[in-house]
C-alpha cells in the first residue's frame, strides 16, 4: 500500500523511511487551499504590517527612474507539477532586480516571478528558489510571456522601446501591473488579488471580490449571502378568457414584483384609456392579468377596481392565482403562464356578486376613469 507521510521517522540503513522533501511538500502541512487531490492553490500569503493592505509581501516597485526595481519581503506557496507538490518559500529582505535595456524599435512586457529549481523534479542540476525576470518579446502590442512551470507570477513590467538607464529608464508610475494572487489555509476566505477568473476548489469555498463575498457551489461563484432582492417592474398581459381579446390602446398595464426564495409578491394594474378596446358590452368575459412568475399551486389573491360613469364607484373583492396548462387552458394564454383571473367583487350595495368582472360587470368601464388592480403573494417553484 503506497501511503507516504511527513512524520519525522528515523531513516533505515537501506534509505527507506524517514521524511523526504517530496513527502514534506505533498503531505498537507499547513493545509493550504487545495486545487486538486495533491495540489495547492499557489499564491502570496496575505497580510500587511498595519492591516491596511490585503497583501504587502513580494510587491514589485521601482524607483523614480532607471531600470532597477525591488521586491519586498514576503512569503508564498509555489505549486509545481502535481507529482512535485507545492513549495513554501519566503523572502526575508528587499531584493533588487534589474531589467535589460529596451528593444530599439518596440516595447516589451517582462514577467517577474518566484521560480523553483529542483533537480529531482526538473533535471535543472540545482536546487534553489529565485526571483527572476522572464523577458518578453518586443512587439507593437506586447504581451507578457507565459509563467514558467514551477513559478509564481508577481508582476508584469512594461519596458519601453529604447529604454536604458541613460535614456530615462522605465516609467515606474505606470509600468508595473500587479500579478500577485493570494492564497490562504483551507477553509479561509481568499482575499482579492490578481484576477477573479478562477474556479473554486470545492463547494463551500469562499472568496472576497473586493466588494463582497462569493461562494463556490461546484460550478460557479455565487454572491454570499444571497443578494437582498428588490422590487422589479414587469408588463402584464391584459386578456379575456372568453370572447375577443382586449387591446390596451392608450391605456396602461403595469406590474411590480419581488421574488424571495420560492415566494413572489406582486402588484398589477390596468387603466382604461380612450382608445382601449375591450370589445364592447356583451362580448368579453372573465378578464385577467398575467403574472411575472408562474405559480406552483393555485391560491387566492386580492382585487380592487374603480369603475363606472361620473365619479365611479370603488369595488373590492378577490381573484385567483392560476397556471394555465393543457387540462385547464385559458384562451389566449400559453401553457405554463401564470394569471390573476376570476376577478370578483361586491355590488355597490355591498352584497356579494356572483359574476366575474369584465366589460359588463359591475359597470361598463369609463375611459380615463376606470382602473383595476390585483395583488397578492403566492408560491413558485424555486
């Protein structure tokens, strides 16, 4: 059974047992954020002396002029290949780096990296950690070179055409693009660093986007906690279950709703205009307004209307939240559409009415004066 450990065991005469460098890297010492069964998310360890920066370690900065920059002290984890493991490194003091002179004709972008050399893994004939400059290719539109294997990118530096110490050097105020990304222990929240275009390592992992938290659900990053929903507008369809379909004309149909989990609260209204066409008395039956989200089950909701000539009369009553389907089809409504239908109200004398609200009941609409409202709360499929 090939199980290796990082326990500090005594070595045996034949060289077996004990702790090798590979054991130390592959065993979960410190348990950094995983990116695979035997791999860790590489990156710089976060933190700053006063807590005012996400990460101050291994920052590349330049002077006023010249071709030299410096890398600040810091710690990092550099992931090599899966079989090689992850390498913990640290830089104890400021380290100077010097860039080659610029190409005579075109700018280039160089990449500053922390690079691991391990002869056991890469046949480099040396074992060391180093801060290096990977020189880019001069071009009219230069891009940074790829990060070498066993390396961690720290910054991109644009070297202008013809740049040299005697010719003004590099414009350090604009030349450096920070490429540091951050890593933490498993279960820790990954602070914002270079780029957000990476997948999570496991469902339940969290990261800081700079403006809030996101949680990896196994396929995408989602805001955490779920964003507080807000009211949204929608345009209901005004229709009739029987007879010709009405037309809004210069009237109006408006709606608002908010969805919280599997619950929807809504409000929809219809105002009759001078060019609204409801077919005339005796032609329409059972008006409805469509819903923003189809309901999961039928349920009662509220109705109110101001109808009739002159000052009109207010009517109050109820309606039904309903979902059209092949067995309960509503004329003019596609299967799966939710509607607030069956508007009913009391007569003007306050007694219950047995008729549905439409162009005949409880009074013929008066253009620019009659309006109808439905509202309520209902269950939806999450």
